[in-house]
C-alpha cells in the first residue's frame, strides 16, 4: 500500500532529471517546427497534439522509455506532422486526405438536415451551440458551420435581420442540402 504513494528516491530523481531535459527539448522542437505544429486546424492536428502529450508523459513516467528514445519519438511525430502539413499545402490530394471540408448546418435560420445526418450532429447539439453564441436562437442565426477541426462557428443575422453576414463570410460556396 505504501508503494502507491512513494516507491523510492530513484524514480523521483529520474522523473525530475528526465522532465528537466525532455520538456525544454520538446519546446525547442516545437519552436523550430513552427506555429503550425500545434495549430488545431483539423482532426489530424488534434491527433498529433494528443500524441505529443502522451509521448512526453511516457518519457517522464515510464522507466522503460529512455530519454533518447522518447526524444526521437517526439521528433518523429513533429517531423511527420510537418511533412503532412507541407505536403497538404502543395497537393490538393494530400489536403483532401488529411482534412475534411467545413459543413453548413444552419442556413438563414433553417437547419440543413441532410448535412446534420451526414455529420452525425443532432438538432439538440446545434441548438446548444447557437444558445452559447451571440445569435442566441435559431431564428437569429445566419449560418452555423461545423469547421474542419470539429469546432462550431455561428454567424448571427445582421442587426437589421438580414442574412448579409452570410454572404460576407464567404458561405455561398456551401451546397444547399
């Protein structure tokens, strides 16, 4: 039972030393790789961010993972993320494989039920998102969009009640569903 709270000083010293080396190494790698590495623009970015955190935790807490192995794992993840991001900027095919398109869920106060079914979003979920936005209600919503990263954007109607904010946001590119 006592090992649940404290095993030995060696484990604590290892965690301290490895943490003091792994954390700044990760910061340096992230700094060198650029801001895009931690940007959450799509599901792939979220996966990489979670994987980096999980890898850092493994380096710190698992005695079976040597510091060099852990740092290499971090470098591999960051390098692969950089390569995929670089490739997706240069190739529409790669970009289509990595990211999804934004989906229009509400158009001028009307639910886009076909899109909702495809994206597996319920009316209750959309209404909750709208209530938390400046629009506050479906009737005051020019558009609600499920973004490529899984977040929601809600564009309220203009103050005079017109859907002009819809056109200004470049939403004409969505198909009617």
